[in-house]
């Protein structure tokens, strides 16, 4: 295979989501692709008119589903009066948004930056670079959406609920630890790619946990629903990027990537009692330490996000499903 043919194959694998097969070297085909990528202004949340959040806010509605509070069945929580439970539900929404912001800002966008700066030497075509940059703009806007949602909750509830109480989310903590353990820049890039891939192919399932409860604050559900629509598009793009990088890796780099993917899934799917411990301590909940300890024991093996099957499907699509499953199984045994 010539260098030109290899470059064309990489360009085809890197095409934006839901675009037809094309020859990146053909000026006419490239013009069609450029035209199709212009659909972003019509579909992306950042290009839409912002809703009147105050008009959507209903004070009588809960800010967060009771069922998503990890301790919602604990006697200590049941013994609280309604104002105290309402504050914890408001905290749940604040922490949920902070979790999303952490992932978008410090996990996903740095991973996308690997492609725009061509860390892996793939020489992506302009259409792909533009598509990734559009996704990065989406992520910045999602951060703004969730920050606006928190500001609205604080203002309308008359509550402080400061972000400073909250530690970095579980996914970000695991991401930072994995990056620090990397033995060289190449290894670090593979870790970042793995965590970005897990987040972008699985975050729609995390967001879906929230939008199914119609008893919850409409403006909160609308915020999450709009975000999720963008993420369904990003999952396709991320899968294409992962596949293209993976096929260029040697055996040692693939091993590193599998390990990072397994670590990313553990981080993304697990509950975060560290955050709730900080909230409960800040609120001075009677018996709060007992409640957190009991909940941590009861939920230790219960993932919050149940479905990360997209990662297995991605690995299987490049003929590496069994290799990834073996890494995942070994991690679960440790």
C-alpha cells in the first residue's frame, strides 16, 4: 500500500458521523463533506435560542429525583424533615451538574485536543478537525448550560450551596491518577483517549438517568435532555476516532489502551460517596457519617451507570473484543 492510499484510508475512517463514504483526495467529494458538516449550526444546542429558564422553573417541583440519592432508603434520610431533604435534593442537582462540568472540561475536551493537535500522527483532514472542534465548542456550551442551571437553582431557592464544598468528581480523580501513572507522553495520550472514549460513548446513559422522572423540575430535565441530544452525535464521532487510532497502534500500545479503558469504565460507572460525604458533613446531617458508611457498604458493587457496552462493541468492531474483556475481567478481580 502506498503512503497516499494509506492516508486516504485513514481519512475515510475519520469521516464525521453519519456521513457517506468519500475520497478525501477528490475535490468534489470534499466539497460535499464540507457542506454536510454545516448541519452543525442546525442541530447543535449552542446554535439554538436559549430558553427562558425562569419561566420553566416550578418551585413546587423537586430539583433532583429522590431515587438518585444513594441513601434515599436509609432511615436517617427518612427521619429528616422535608426542608432538610429538599436541601439534599438541591445539592444532588448541584453535584450532578458539577460532575458533568468536570468531565466535559477536564476529561473530554483534552481528549479531543489530541486529535486537533494530531498527537497520534494521523494527519486528519480538515473536515474531521472541524468536526472535532465543533464537538469541543458543544462541550464548552454544555458546561455553560449546567453552570447556568446551578446558578438558577441557587437564586430561585435562596440557597448558597457553594461548589467549593464539592471535591473533583470520581471520573476526574481517576483520570488524574491514571495520567500521573503514565510512564511517557505516548502512554499519557492513550490514557486521555481512553477516558474520553468512555465518557463520550457512555455519558448519554448517565444523562438518561435523570430525564426519565417527570416529577422533577422541568427546567432541570430540559437542560439534561438538550445536552443528551448533542452527546448522541458525539458518541458516533468518538467511536470513529477511537477506531482510527486503534488500528494504528502496536501491541504494546493496545495493551496500555485496554488497561486505561477498563479504568475509565470503573471510574465512570461507579458511585461517588466522597462527594456525598462532603455534602452531608457540610449540612451537618444528624447521623450523617453512619448514613454515608452504611450506603457505601450497600452500594459498593452497584454501578450508577449500568450500560458501558459501547466500549465492548468498539473493541469488538476492530477484532479486539476478547482482549478487552480479558483486561476488564482481570481488573474486576483485583
